[in-house]
C-alpha cells in the first residue's frame, strides 16, 4: 500500500507541473516555476508536507543530475556556435553574476541595518 502513496505523490508532482504548463501561455513564467508556485500554495494551504510527497521529492532531487544530460548534449551539439560567441557569453555571465551579487549584498545590508535599527529601538523602549 505504501507504493500507492508514492505513486500518488509522484502523480501530484507531475500534476502540478502540468498545471503550470497549462498556465504558462497566459502567465509569462516557465511552466516548472508556475508548477512549483502552485505546489507551494497548496502546501501552505494544507499547512503540512505529506510524508510520501516529501520522500518522493527528496528522491527526485537526489537524481536531478539526470535532468542535466539534455542540456549537456545541447552544448555538445552547438559547440561551434557557442565558440563563435564565447566572448559575449563569458561577458554576459560575468556581468549577470556581478549584478546579482551586488543586488543581493545591497538587500542583505539593508535588511541587516533595519534589523539592527529595530533592535536598538527595542532596547530604548525597554529602558
């Protein structure tokens, strides 16, 4: 009977991906992201994670490397085109990395300052 729970959990994961796929023509986000957001909303509404869903999702995440095989094959198939644009690819990767690190550092710094400021205000109230 346990296999039935796991089969239902896997069907649930695939179903949420399918729901995201159905919404993707209307919402400009990838189907997998929409499916994850729907799953998140469902779990928040449920207020717990079913144990079978947790086990199946951990198994899938543990074997996620298999999902990168098509991307690797794409790189091998289009190696010549990638080599022609290597400079622009490297520059865009470096620039996007620097921008994302800068934005993340800026947000963390603001949050840290707000948190420190809130703690200082709370100490004044306690006195």
